[in-house]
């Protein structure tokens, strides 16, 4: 019988949550395979990410190649997988690739997919850690942020539970078991990249034979096979190769915990104690940790916007991920691609105008011209970033609402291929109301200008 109690304790080389510089991969690498639940053929490509990018998924099979930086508040499905949704974009079964990236110490990476779900490969994270090794790991010039819990967190679901305790490092104590008494395994392990790669990444996913028919009826595991999972049938282990560890099942549960907790958005220092965990418990714990982390950042004097922490020092450039963290807008209404200069009262940003913009389909067929109203919207979004940068410590999350436009002028058409330089300067601030002089330029020539008024209000969103 598989019913056993396997005890093991691995000593760490370094703490998983240790203070260190951010890391990315050195070069682009790809992997092809079949998705577990959809059964689709898919290519996954890892690309280096800039400092502060985080782990970002890019759906290159969708119009505009939209990007998602997944977080706990995006989780929508947790049956046998972790699915996140952002607007019309879905990402299924991302826990294994997230686990590999986090377990290997990668902070910044672009994950490109040409389908909604990564390849399952052999059902473990080892193919992904191997891919990361092939790409090479590069240290970047900024510290990675870590978070030590400020208070214990407990999540219960019937006979299942998961607890997070403050701890100087990342330790997981996990018990894996099932209702039928087919298996019981236990493991305590301190994780760092070396330990993760050797002792957690190779552990494969598993299922009980009697559950397979019902999962297929639900449209799940359409691409499953003995090449990608361990199947437990009574006292037998059905697999194409021997077990990689005596306690491989509980090791895979830890693999999933690492991946799901990546959605908290920060490297965690904690001792995780899990009894019969699953994606639902993991997601709830990740959300609770994220909430505690964001609350701790607010108490330290950093603003929060739309559930994402924002720290925009005066004079900084902002990349697209930082802009999306600050603005509530999403595809197809984001009108800022990069902030070149952000000062206390002024800002310079750019918007790259491409033929892929959805509005060019109707404005105008055969003679594409960027609508003037969207140029005004771009100016409003850029001006709003100045006010968001001025949010005082301890404030609740804020959004900026455009109120009025005056002295609006359009001097020249903006067409695909242009780079719109957007400049804004605050002229008046009275309480939560502000005015700004704004203009858009192409190749140094003003194409539009306006005086805008807007207000700052609570977003109605809690961390």
C-alpha cells in the first residue's frame, strides 16, 4: 500500500526568502508540448525581464498580444489547476511554471504563450527549471523585495488547512492525504533555489484512477497521459517510470504551494504548514498574504493604487508594468507606454501609435488617423500620474477622474508609426482638484494641446 508516513528534513544552503538582488534569465528559450486540461499544442517562451517587471504572461495568440501580471486577486478557477483572468484574458494551470521561476529565484521574466495553458510536459516543474538553466540566470542591479509576515494566517476548509507563520526563511511542512486512505505522506523542507531544483521540481502531479472519468466529463485533463502524471489505483502506482522520491506526492503538493503563493506578488519569508492542501487553499492563503503585505507597505508610507503597491520617486522613469500598477485602465484603453521623466509638477511620457490599435479599423478605413479624443485621453492619463505620485502616505488607494477640457486644439493628424510625446505640467492644485497644461508632440512638433481639470478620489478597492 502507498499508505505511509515519510519524514524528511532538508537543510538549506541559503534562505529561499533571503535578501538578494533581483534576477532574470540571460537569453530567450522555448519549450513545446501539450497542455494538460485543454489538450492544445502550445509553445512556451521565456524572455528576460527588466528590473521591476515581475513575472508577466504574454498571450501572443490574441490580438494585441496582451500581457497579464497574475496576482491572487485574479484567481477564478481552482479545480485541479490555478486559473487567473484579467478582462478577456485567461491563463490556465500556471502553477508549475510560476513555481519553477520562483523556486529558481527569478524575479523578472516574460512568459510568452500561444495558447491559454503552458505545456504539462512530464507533470513536474523539472522541464521548466532545466529551461531556466539553459537560459542562464542574471543578477540585476536592484534588491529583490521580501516580506516577513507580520502576523500568523490560518485558512481552513473542512479537514484541510494551511497556516503561514512568521519565519526568517521559507520553510514548508506539508501533509498530503486523500479521503480514501490511499496515501499519506509528510515532509518538512527549507527551500532555496538549489534545494528546490533538486528536491521539489522533479515531483510529478498525480491523480486517483477513480477520479479520471469524472474529470474528463468536466472537460479537464484532455491532454493527460501517463507521460504527464502519476495515477494511483488501489495499492498500485501506475506510471511510466518509477517514483522519483519515496514521498513524491507530498513534494508535488509543495511544488504547487510555491507556485500558487507566487501570486501574492512578493518573495515571502514564512513557515507554511499545510494539511491536505489544494489550489483553493493555496489561493486563499496567497490572497491573505498579499493583503497583509500591502497593508504593511501602506503603514510604512507607500501609496497603494488598485490593489497594487506604487512607489514612484520623483525624477524616475516608469516602464509599462509600473504604469499599469498605477493606472486603473486596461486594454484597449491604456494610452501611455512609458514615462520618460516624472517630477513633482511635470511629466514627459510616450505613446507608440501602431496600426494594431483597434480604433484604426473604423477611424478611418483606408486612411487611419488617431482620434483627437484619444489624444486628450492620453494627456489626461499622463497628467493623472503626477497626482498619483503626490498621494500622501497612509492614504487609501486612489484613482484620477478626468473632469473637463479647455482650449483644446488639434494641429496635425497622428497616424500609425508616430511616437506621441505627451507633456503635462500642473498649473493649479486645490485639495483634490488639479489643473494641468498638456500637449502632444510628434517629432518635436505639437500636434494637439489642452488645459485639463481632474480630481483624485478613493478607488473603492482594498488591498
